[in-house]
């Protein structure tokens, strides 16, 4: 691990974001802001039924089509496929092909203006032989309609901690806690809707868009367009949020824009409006988790038997890996000797569900933390003491047989939470308005972990690369395909590289994430950008500095007179010796060395590839081994009040202590945690995506609501730092873990407040009213 | 292309209205601009926003408050007379959208849209408001509960404009209440709205009762059965239960993407009960 000289210290500070000024002033160009002279605009024509055979695409004979181009599957030069895990999803449904969900793309109409394209799209009609369709887990399980194999199971995964008969083990336990936990779809609601621009030049297809993973799009476009690696160039525009929603779906927009541009011979812009974006893009998987927990009378956990069902939607997309993360988190951060977990991803005639912050873990975390809350009550233990009694600690073994070794912050986050509880709580926000009712109050707790980086052998397969180069124009450039989607990647990479190089951060530039300019660092997902790619950036920067210093030492002995120009280019900060400067090499900082090297020898760059730490081994066949290189740990406490008349919930306090290894930029890290926590509270209390016959029923920001700042409590975020030896400066993943715990804490607090089991999400007031009406709490709503 | 008229005076606005009865009236745009892309473009627009003769709070000859139809909710919130004499309307104005919406949205626009979830509309019912409408033929006033005729419909003539809203001179004497139960704290569409006002006799009996709801029927409504139950009585816990039961016969809520009929019915009853309890 590199700790550079103090004067260039940046890691651990919170400097202004490098992209902040551009975004605040409006100078930043999001995809729809990019000037694209001569561009036409695309509008996607979609199915009108959730399941059927496409027979014909009809163009209204009375409409003027002279200024419109219609793109269909027949215009695809390569394979009609959005390449991902399984080759099942077409870019455009061909004639005679099967429509599997109601938002499935059939054609793209292209016209000189967006309004003209929209109008033209209304004059396209489809002839479809409708088929019976299925829209939920029960219908998928019944398999009266078969969408995938004989049983609609897109993927089945199992974990078996041991060979014991789990039913027999449970039968022998003093207590068995059993519950069924259902969670709903959730919309990412990034502030910028999805958009893509495509153009062709010299036989090469150039695509720029709002996206997380340029190389995913690159991989998808090559076979579709029958082009080679260098013939498809995918770049990221400034991107207004992703949360997983721009992980896989941008490949679909890119496919449509590229085909439209190919056929029109013009650049084509494809920008979704909000209604379309909500209706068609991926959501968090709805899930149902049946969880049985066996324990001894003293509160010691003995066995867990978990059945996980997720609704994958009409195509496989990323569901197998979402399912994998779901089951790998299904027993939580607890010592449980006997474990069986079975997970299935089911096919339905619903637009595919996909990546969303947490990636399966929030669904199973909700289940196991509700179980822990109930188990603590059952054995009569304090909720915190109960968790302490069972928490995984350094040296303990997880459900997959992974022996935890280093950076285990389980006790540290609970300690931090308990310390914070001793302090004076902030004054809770009082409800505005007249005619307020009495409230019921409750407190809920959640403790959880989240595996950082790709699951299993994923990181070893990805071999993420990053380059740090000295620029001819002075300064250094970091080249990686990790994108800044608002989470601060540009700023933390700048900090990490600057500190490793020993230069002021103003001399570090991050290259645009475009496939012709940066190596494949792997996707911007899975809480891996800082921990995995940041580490590679640090290694590349360190290697570059060492190479320059080595050269400087030999060059200065050969040619001791340094040019005046390199002296003049010293950074504006106080002159200090460069890190690691060998005695006798002179007071050359790395910046000056790089300048001299460029003048005398030429360009210089170092590329490094991620190598998993020794001992991280995973067996995909048996689902055993090191599921993740390391885990983040979190403890969340929620105090809330419920209005007795309306059952509206006010979150009065939300404490969240999270072990992040090391905060490279504490303010950004806290921002990530606060945003993720509020997103989790939203999933628990307000956010609902109802479907009607497989179609999103509330596709607008008016109805598909997320919490506002008025709904948010004063979030109390506590950074806990238990360093990870293989992360940059000890950092580990933080992007997703805040999403995992709060929903269970909310549900347990509501259970305490209302006296009814709260085992489903979202816990809208309407749901609470139903639960209260069904389950006692007779005094709610009575005169008081 | 849509023709856009922005008349500089009320006379010119009325002339434009007479000439173009098919043009859309735009008072602030906070409702009409939502979903404008999905609707066919209007033939034309008469933009009334900021028309000086429609803006501001004054007192009519009878001594009642007269609120110009073009007055924004932001302007209502800074008016002392509104805050002290119409506290229910003031409270409703505070829960319209957010600051940006309040700066554009107008009372007249809310009335013109005539949505069952219009935030100010139950207050107009509970406070016996009258709507003043004008045309080049003259002006007329009608009670708001006659003006609003159904789901997004009202009694405005094809050549008329909503000019102002009038309140009774002694409205400030009434006990007023307002509660919006929305999808969230702010920027929210109502699931149930409740507005009420009463006058009390010296002995505490309710001498006048107005109970109104929004979002529980196809239009904002007065809960007449509830009012009858309350009027002439002395509020106590038993009366609260009786009024809560009575208002259920006045409302007919539905299931939609924002809530359920069951929830709306349950909450409407509880809000009425809470109001009566607050008088006890």
C-alpha cells in the first residue's frame, strides 16, 4: 500500500468534486445536450400485448412517410440479439417472432424532429396473434404458460453448507421462526432519462450515451452490426445517475440508435421521455423469500432454510447474477452451521427486471433481518444483543465455507451505532399541517453485510485493467472504463492517482470512458469501482511514478542539467521533494520528470490488471468458497411515528453505521450512504411500481413517486473504517450496502408501532391499513 | 402551429375569449404542461398568467375577501388577510406542489382544471366561496358548489373567464380546518383532502357546519349528511363517531394507482372524526 508524502495528501480529504463546477453551472453536456449536426430522432414502436406472435407491421397509408425511415429487424446486418448472459433477447422482434412483454421493441421510426418521430410512431400498427400471458411468480410457477423451458425457471442456484438434513435439524431446534417476505419492483428514477446518439463514420459505428458500462454496449453491438472490435466505438456522455438502471438496458438503446443511423445515413438521437423510461427500462426484481430459522433457547442460531424466488421478467438478462447475489446474502452476517438456500429466477411476461443498487441482496436482507427481529423477540433477547450473539467475526465461516480474514467490521458498526444512540437525538421533524392525529412510535434495527466486487470468480474473469499515462500536454491521465454516474468516480480516481504519483490533483485528468481510449476495467457495478478499479489505478500510477523515478535517476547521472522548462512546470503548491526521490537525483518532482521523459524519450504509460488476493477461490459448481473478496458491514436503526388517522409514516431518526474500509473522500462516501439510505427508505415506505397485465401502471414521476427531502429524516451517517488490505488505502465497496438494511429496520419499527407483522414491501399506508384491519391492533383508528 | 395570445388587459382577454372559444386557457401551466406532450396540441392558447386585473387580494363592497383568479398560491401565502381570515386556504396553499409550483399555480387555474384532487377546491366548498366570472356581456357570481359540475367540468360559459373568488365577510369568525393526505409530504397528489369550517353558539353548539372532501368522488364535494349530523349539536366523542359514519354516505371513492377506495373511505371518516374531536 502506498502512502505518499504529506504535502500531496488528498486521500481522506474531501476536495471539491472535479466534475462539480460543470454540473452546477450547466456546462456539463449530457447526451441530449450534445450538439449533433444533422441528427434525426428515433422513437421506438413497441408491442401492445404482453405475449404473442408478430404477424405484420402496418404503416398508415394516409400518413406522409416521405420524411420518415422505419427500421425493423430486417435491417439488422448481424445477429438479432442483445448479447448478455444468455442469447435470448432480440433487438427488434422479427416478423413471425414471439413478443414476450408489452414494451418489447418492434421497430424504430426515425424523422427529422422528435415530434415528427413521435407522430409517425402513432401511425404504425402491429398485427399480433395474442397468446395467454403470465405476470407474477405464482403464475410462473404454475407454468400453464411456458416461457422458459418446461418450468419457467430461468436459473436455479443452491447453497448447502453441509450434508445435514435441514428439515431434521430444524425439527430438533428449540425455536423455529418462519416467514414469507415479499418485495416489490422499484424504479431507479435517475434524474436523467436514458439516451443514446449513434453515427457512422468510415464504416465504424460511434455511439455516445448515458450509460454505466461502455464495454457492455461494445460487446452487444459487435455481433448485432457484424463489426469487429475496432469498428464499434462506445463512449459515455456525462451521465445523470444510474443505480444499475444503466447497466444493461443502454445496449438496447444503442442497438436501436445504431441501426437507425445505419439505415438513414445520418446521426440519430434516441432519447427516452420519462414515461417511456419508467415503462420500459429495468426495475428491481420483485421477490418472495420463504425463510425458516432454527435456534436454541439461548438465542444461538442453528439452521437456516431459505427459498428465494425472483421475477426475472421476459428475458434472462442479468437475473442469474442477481439471483446469485440474492442467495449469497440470504443468511446474513451470522454464524449458522446448517444452511440450505435454493434460489430460482422465474420467467414472466413482464419487461425484464434488472440491476438496481444492491442487486438481489436487499430482497434477501429484508427477509433475514425481519427473521432476526422476530427471533430476538421469540427468545426474549434485546435485538442488538441477539445480533451480537450470532454475528460473524474474523475467522468465522460463511454459508459458502468462506473463512473471513481481515476487514470484518461486524462488531465495529454495532459499536458505532450504540455509541451514537447514547448521544442526544436530533429533534424529530414535526408534521406540518392542522388536524394532526396522535401517533404510534416504533424502533427497528438491521445489521447486514454486502459482498464487494463481482460475485465468485467474477473479478478473476473480468481482469479489469486501467492505465495511467503522462500526457504530452503536461500532467497525467487515468484511463479506465469505470464511469462517473454521479457517484464520484472521477474525483476519487483523481485523488488516488495524484497521491500515488505524488502530484497535485490538478495535474491528473480522467479520460472520457470511450472504448477507443480506455482499456476494459470491467463494468461500473457491484460496489467495485473504488475498491477494485481504484486499486488498479493506484498500482498503475505507482508503477508509472517508479518508472519515471528510475529513469530520472539514470538520466540525471547521464545528463545532470535539467531543463529550465521542467523546473518551471512545478505545481503551484509549495515545492517539496517528490516521494521516493533518491538522494542525488535532484529536486525533480514526478511532473517535471514526466515532462523531461516526453521531451527526451517519448510518451510513457503504465497499465495494470486486477489480480484477486491470494486465497480467494470460488467453485461455481458447488457454490462454495470465497463468494466475495471482502464484505462491507452495516448497522441501521430507524425510529418512526405512524399517524393514527392516515397511517402515514414519519421517519424520525435513521442512524446508519457502515464499515467502508477507508473513506477516500469522506463527503462523497457520506453522500453515497445518505442517497442509498433514502432510496432504501423509499423502497420500504413510498415507492411502488404496480403492473396491470404486465404493463407499468404508473409511468410518471407524479405517480411513481420517490421520497423528497421533506420526507427524509436528518440522516445520521457514521463512517466506520476497518481497512481492507487489498483496496486502495484500505477502501472497500460502499455503493450498494446502504440499500440493504433500512427496509427491514422500517418494517420492524412498524411492527412494534402497530402490533402487526410487516413482512411485505412497500409498506404504503394502504398496506398498513389492510394489515391493521386484518391483524388486530383494534384500537388503531378508534377514538383517542 | 398553436396560436399563442397573451392579452395585456382583461378587456382584451375577454375579447380574445369571445373570438376564440376553442382556445385553451392557461393560467400558470402547472397542470396543463404536465402531459402536454401526450395530448394533441391545442388550436390556440390564451395565456392569462400575470394579467394585472386578475391578480391580488382585495375586499369587496360587502366586506368579504376577493381573491383575483390569477393570484398565485405563493402570493396567497404572503397575504396577511388570507392567513388570518382564511387559514384553511392558507394551509392548502402551502401544500400545493413545491415552491416552484406555488410560484406559477393560480387559484383560478385550480378552479378551471376542476380536478377532483385540486388542492384548493374543498376549501372553497367549506368556506362558502363564490366564483366571479366575466365575459364581454358582463359579470356574474355563483357559489362554488354550483360552479363545479362534475369530473373536470364546470359552469364556465364559452365566452367567460374566471375572474375572482369571493368569501363571506365574516368568514374569519369560523373555526377552520384543513388536512391533505397525499402520497408523500410534498409534491404530492392527494389521496384524501378534508376541509371544514364551523360557527359555534355561545353554548358551544355548532350553529353552522361545512364539511368538504376532495379525491373521494368524481368532483370535490360537500359532505351534506355529515354536516346535518354536526349542525345543532355539541361536539363530543359520540358525535365524532356519528359524523364519521355520516360522511361515508357522502363519498364514493375509487381504487386507482394512487390509493384504494378502502383506504380513502377509512381515512375520510377518521379525518371528519378528528375534526369533531378537535371541537370537543
